[in-house]
C-alpha cells in the first residue's frame, strides 16, 4: 500500500545541497489522512470480528506506525482538543507547525513517559479537592495514537 498518496510534498535544499523531503503542516490533506486511518480502523474491526488475532495485532501495529495516524494524533492534541493550551511539566503550551511535524517524526512507542504535572481541582458539590495529572504534549500525542488503534477494537465490543 502506498502511504504517500495524497500528501503534498515540497523539496527544500539545505546548505549541503542534499535534498530533504519536508511536508508543510498547513498543506496536509486532512480528509485523506482521516480516510486512510478510518480504513485501517475498519480493517482492525473486521479482523476482530473474524477472530483473526494475528491480523488484528498486525493491523494495530501498522496503524501505530502509520505517519497518517501520527499526524491525526498530533493534530487532535495540539489543535482540536479543548485542553490544547494546558502545559505539562515541560511548560509547553502550544506548538508551531514545524514543531508539530517534528513531534510526528519523533512519536514512538516504548519510550519512558515523563512525570505529569499535578493540579488540585475542586470536586463538584463539595469543598474537597482531587488531583489531576497533566501529561506533556508528547505523551498526550502518544495517548491519542494508542486511542486511534484501540478505538476500532472497542467498537467491536459495543
């Protein structure tokens, strides 16, 4: 399957005259990205319905490594989410388009998560407060990526 179809790519020359493919965040075809991720999620759902565990796990891993899914996860965390301006322990509140693409390139499972920022918020209807942990932007993007892979599976259980 060709994953680069539908993504506009611009070639830039660096100081060393080597070419490097870069993608402009604002020029991404978001409908195409969502369509490809949805098709993979649908295949995951169908594999779970068939009981094909091997195909199910393989497709989940494919989705987790997909550049399209990573882009969607970063977009949801940095642009669509209501808590997008909430800083974690690293103090990062928002990301530039170049930083978003850098985050997409660096998203990998298996890395150790950083500690969360602990904020105490009031419980509704009482004077007590409860703790709320706010993860850093990288960890939020990883959580959104895993959610994309698991959402197809949870749809089969409902």
